[in-house]
C-alpha cells in the first residue's frame, strides 16, 4: 500500500482551554509532515480574527504551510479581500475559499449587499491577485442546496475554472461514495486534484448528527456497528478500524492524498496515519514564546 500525503483541519480556539487543545493538536500532528494545516472560519465570519491569529501562529510555530479558510459571509468585497491580504502578510498564502454557512438564526446564505455573491466570485478575485494557492470544498454526495448531483459537480467545475487549484471533499463513510464521485468528476472534464476528506469518528453521536445536517449518507451497517460498540465500550477501537479501512480502500484505488478533519483531537488521527505508514519525522513544532 503506498504511503499517502496527508493534511489536517483544525479550528481556531475561543478559550484558553481550547488554545491548549489546538497547540497539543499541532504538536502531535506536525511531526507527520503534512502538506498543510487548514484553519476553519466560523459561521457568519464569527471567528475571522481568531482564524487569522491561529493561522499565523500555526504557520510560524510549525514552519508548515497553513491554509486559512475564507468565506463570503457577512462582509463586503473590500473587507474580504483585506482579510486575504492580512493572511498573505502573515505568510499564509494558501486559502480554502468557501461560500460559507448562513449566520446563526438564518436558514440560507444571503450575500452581503456589497459582498461576493458566491464562492466563484470570491475565487476569481483571489485568483486574479496571483498571491494564493486556492482550495475549494466539494461534496461527494449531493449538496443539501443543490438541485441534483450533476448540478453539484457542475458547480465544482465552475469553482475550479474560476481559478481554484484543488478540491477537498466533505467527509463520507464508504470508499465507493468518493470513487463514484471521482469518476463523475472526470467524466465532467474536471482534471484538478480532488482530495478526499476523512473524519475520524471520535464521537459517533456527534458525527451522526453532523452527517444528517450536511447530507452525508449513513450506512445501516455503520449505525448498527456503533450501536453495538457503544454498548460494549469498544467505540474507539471500532472508529479507528473503520477509518483505517476506509483510507486503505481509497489508497488501493489510487488516491494519494488524504485530508483529516481532526476536530482538534489528534490522537485517533495520528493512530490512523501511523497505520497507513505515515511516520513521524524528527522535527516538529518550534517554541514561539
């Protein structure tokens, strides 16, 4: 089995305790020499400054590329591009460009009157600056707001044609889900890399709720397996085995890069990476105090 390239998603801390968790996550995963860490952006731009500070600190401390999320929500075009320039000034020139979720209390995304109407407009503006490596989100199953899976794939192609370099998918539970999507994207003329997003299941109850919210199919066998594992106190053992097997199947089908949603809880992600042959280098996080 070939050893994959890996990358890791973390979220910015909102408290002192959360800051320690982010630091511990970086300490645990940076020695695996990921392609990049990505730092999320809260709904409605609620963590805009926190995302900047976390991305800057993570980049400075690890010496690794950091991809900061940037969305269209709740900001003018000028404000959004100013934030992109703040990232660039901090040495963060990888951006995950997203439309973004609706602010809390709203059902659907509504563009700011002076903002970008959608992710394609944002990607085009960022690409024209020539400063950034741009990644975008992709849905291996139909996006909850898409009319069809074909429309879903057509929109991904539009984002890549607008100037994005790579796509990272939402998580999924069966390898076949991603492989069908990859084939459909190739048929639609998409040639840019599509990296599967992988969610180590540190809490099945929460993962299940999130899957339902974002349109990720939940196989009956997985539901039944976790029901039994929770009853027998084998949750983590099952979660590690399921995720490792999923990754192995993807690698067997020619996937060469994996993106892990760590939820700032690195232990299971690190175990899975080790099982896949991603071993620890001697270098790691630097002290930035």
